């Protein structure tokens, strides 16, 4: 397929009211979903701070695997951004390569998170008993479910990208939405990771105004 043909299809796509409407509707829906998810994670974090202010709270030592999983999520977010840029530039090969890299990064993130869980369980940090451990499993599990949902959307997009008649004009906004969601997941994870790593019972009590 020639570059002129691709450019013509992209221009026609942008002029079409139905595809433009679909992209706007999907984009709005994603913003609403991310707003709801932000509220959910905010409530969990408030509960975590309040629970860590208790007299029985002990901060757990986080496994080193979390640094690796964070790097994989960041790499996946960057790769999806590059894929979206490549799609807008009508570069099908680069679009596919970066899209694949983004999915691998997300899958790797989940695999390493599971590895971190196994490391904590081996260290006798159980889901029940210590508030620090309980909220670690809760927060990482809820975030992991959101990542898994993103992987489902990525798989749907990747399936379209590997069709023989892949339409880059249509793929561009789909991949852009995936990239936006990955950026959101990365931001949420950065906040969760910071809270799990550096929120001590003393800080939690100070925030909650609890006297030891």
C-alpha cells in the first residue's frame, strides 16, 4: 500500500462524521471510567492511611520486584505512546512493533507483580493480620485487575492492527486511547507504590491527628 493511499484514507477518515463521533464517544467514556477509577483508588488510599494509624500497624518491607514491575509498566506506557505516534504517521510496521512492546510490558508487569506476591508470602507476610500486608495485597490486586482490563482492550486493538487490511486511520485513535489508559495506570501505580513504600504508621498518625 503506497504512502499516498494511506494518507488519502487517513484524510477521508478524519473528514468522516461517524468515525470522528466514535472516537469522541470512546474518548469521553474512557475519561469517565478513569474518573470513577480515580475515586475508587482515592477511597482505598484514605482507608489505608486511616488503618495504618492504628496501634497494630507495621509497615512491611516491599520486595525488590516492585521496582522491576514499575519499570515494565513505564516501558509499556512509553511503547504505546510511540505506537500511537507511528499510527498517526502512517507507519504500519512501527505501529505494530511498538504496540506489541506495550502489551509485553503490561503482561510482564502482571507477571512480576505475582512474583512479588510470592516473595512476600514466602516471607510470611499474609493477606490477613497486619494492615500493611492486607492493604498491599488489596491495592496491588485492584490495580492489577485494571491492568488486566487494559490488556483486554490492547488485545482487541492488536487484533485489528494485524489484519491484512489494517486501517491505520482507525487504529490511530484506538491506540491513542490505549496509551492514555496506560499513562493513567502508570500514574496510579506511582501513587500506590509511594504510599506503600513510604507511609509509616507515624506519618499516618500525624495525618489523621492520632496521638500515640
